[in-house]
C-alpha cells in the first residue's frame, strides 16, 4: 500500500511512520506533502529518500477550495492508497475529505472526544484531568470527529505545563500512529489502546 503523509512542521510523526514502513510491513511512504515549503519535516523526508512536495497555502488567502485543488495535484500524482495527516495544521473542506473517505487518518493530541481543536494539553491541565494522551482517528468532514482507531494515555502530573505534558504525549504518538497505520494497512480497524 502507498501512504502519503501530510505535514505542516517538524514532522516527527511522519518520521516515526516512515521508519515503521519497512520489511514485511505492507505499506510504504509514497509522498510527504506540506502546506509550508519551509517545514523542517520536508528535509527529514528527503534525507530518508521519500518524495516530497509543498503547496504554500498563504497565496490562496483563505480560498480553501483553490488551495485544496493545488494540493490535490501532487497528492493524486503519488497515487496514495492511504493518507496520514501528521501534524498537518490546515482544516480540510468536506469535499476534500469525502474524496478520501475511509482512507485518511489523523493524529490528534487529546483523548477524543475530549478537547477537539487546539491547545489540547492546556485545556486538559486546566480541567484538572488525571490523564491526557493522543488519538488516531479516521478523518471525516467534522473536525477531529471520525471513528477512533487508537488511543494512548499518559498521566498528568502535578506541576505539568502544556510543554511538559506535550513532551510526555509526543513519544506515545510515535508509538501509536505506526501501530494503527500497520493495523489499517493489514485491514484491521479494531481500536487499540496503549499502554
Ligand atoms: C503533535 O502534537 C501532533 O499531535 C499534532 O501536531 C504536533 C506536531 O506533530 N498533530 P509533528 O512533530 O509535526 O509530527
């Protein structure tokens, strides 16, 4: 299976996913695509020998449909079977999502359905939650809302800040996303929990 990975920044989840697709893994990365030509993840992908492309969203000034039409060009050319959003920070329209319904995954840094949207760690700390974590889900038209494929939990500790909590969650993202991707590539969509 061919997997296209969409990023906006450091691409640490992209690296974890790409590194996992080796040996008897049924999938391989076919493209790393960013909405920011300066995303440091692009250089990491190139260093791993993965094809890359960038479509800067800024010239489109909020014309989502036009940006997505431009994004589709390199994406469709790569002929992906699955699309993994990994630190991709642009909201996609329902039309775009529908085109890949059931074949697009995302990782979100909260225990969905709690804390959809941004600033998830700050909100969990503020709420006094005992746990935080991350969720891999199928992407649907509603933001951060599709069927859950996997979750990883970490404790929230006294004195945690959003940064210290993010630092505890991120390594779990790097374990969860590759695990879920392999299961999906093998045709298994039963939700998985870590630890
Ligand atoms: C991570 O917290 C991820 O959950 C969120 O974006 C952040 C950066 O991800 N989606 P990455 O390092 O660019 O993969």
